[in-house]
């Protein structure tokens, strides 16, 4: 199964896979996020967003794996002089196709995309199921504690 760059017409399928990822984390996926997600994927592909996907071997217009990541420009620092930072947003493999190496394949293409753009700092949040893969790909704790503030 070949990995390819997603195109705008893949947006709904990319979001469907993201919903599977969120549901596996116990996060409810009802609401307007899916429509907003598909709009963002469509609008931002080829700009600050890349998504790499694997097509279903038998069903046209169905994806079985995806990895989506963004690039942002931050202020430069000693560990990141360019100020470019990558964030792996959504990675999911359809449950019927897990344990075939597809997550590694789409992640490898995403990391190559970052490297092609000279993005040397890439972060992600890992589920317990995916953490061994990410560690094997070179991800580790970066030292400082990341804190987040959410306002409802």
C-alpha cells in the first residue's frame, strides 16, 4: 500500500480518521469540529499543513491511514534558530488495518516533509498505543514541562 500526499478532496476522509483517533482517546467527536476540520484541511493543504494518506485497497475514496502536521513560525531560540516548529496533529490507522506498519509509513513521509522545509523541531502528543512508535522514530521528552491553559 502506497503513501501519497492528500489532496483537498480527501478532507472528509482525513477528518473521519481523526474522529476515530479522538474516539480511541475517549474524546466525543460530536459537534461542528468535523466541518471546521474539513474546511481547514481543504484551505491549508500545501501551505502550512501536510497530510499523508493511504488509500483503501478496494474501496475508492476511502482512506485507511493518515498523518497530518502543521508548521508554525515562532520566535527563534538557542535550540531552534529558525523559529520554525512542527506539530503532528492527527495520526490514525483504520482499526481493520492496524499492525501493518501504516502509521510508521505516513509518519515517515510527514517527517520527510518537515525535513524538506528545514523544520528541526517537531512535537506531538502520543496515546499510550502510539508512544512506542514515536519513541522509535526519535521522539522523546524535551526537558521542560509543557503547560496548557484552556478557556471555556
